[in-house]
C-alpha cells in the first residue's frame, strides 16, 4: 500500500499538482527605475536616467506561472535625492502627481507614493515593441490597502511593504505571458541621485496542494 501511495505522489509531482514554494530575495537600490525594465543599454527614461546603470532589479528563479499569486515582504528605506532628503520605508511618502517617465518604453504610468517599492511584469520581448496598458492609480490610501491585485503585463504597480493595514499579505497575481518580474522605486525623475535600498523577499505561500516534493513523499510514504 505504501509503495502504491508513493507512486501516486510521484505521478502527481510529475503532473505539476505539487509544486515547490518559490522564493527570491533581492536588494532594490533607490536608483532602480522601473521604466527601464527589459530595455537595452543606453535606453533612457527621464533625463540622466539610462540602462543598465539605473535599470530595475530582476527577480530571478521564481518560475512564473500565470494565475499564481506572489507575495512580498520589504524592509529598508529610500530617499529621492541626496541627504538631507527624507527617506521613506517601502510604503513611501506623498503621492506623486506626475512622473517624467510617464508611458516610457511601453510601460504604463502609475500613481503611487514617492520612494515606495513598485514592480512590473514583462514577457520575453522588449516592452517598447507592444501597445501600452492602462495606468493604475494608488493615490487613495484605500487603493494601496489591497489584498489581491491583478496587474497586466507592462502595468507598473504598487507593492509597498507587502502587507495591508490589517497585516494581511498583499497578493499579486501573475499575468498571462509573464516571464520576468522587475522591482524598482517610485520617483518623479532623476533616479540617479536617489539613496538607500529595500531588501525584498518575493515568493508564494504553500497551500494543501503546493509543497515540496520531499514533503509530498513524506506525507504519502509513511
């Protein structure tokens, strides 16, 4: 009987029914401009901001699957300029009314707090070779208190610390076609003089149908 159950467990693993929890940990410098995501060297966003020096940070090794939910935990602080500029935690400060990188390089504008942690999903192609998606608006505190967000490809979105006001993890659904995730910071322009960084853990939360292959075998073969 144990042998049969072990074979069943292995078959389910092969079919992808059980998948290992994914996690990626990255350091996001304040100089990381999301509107340079996926762009080649010398591409620009705002004046003085060009790839690759100010490109956002890719989160590697996640194995993005459309419809899956990613969750974030972010700490640290970022300031949009040299000292004595005020630095903010990943939830950011005041909301920017406009960004000089608006709709740059095929990625949408976003209304989000200054110095906050923001992200964008891309497919395998350069983002400036396909139409713009609609912009997202996180200017209202209630809009930043989401627990589930469904961004499109190339649609820049707010992440913040990764938790709602009630301490509930924010969930971001991976859009269809996504093969890459980039993280950066919110600014109105001139990312080049920003200071500080965020330490960000990205991953998914195991459920009864998603745990490691070793855990599955231990459950079925005992």
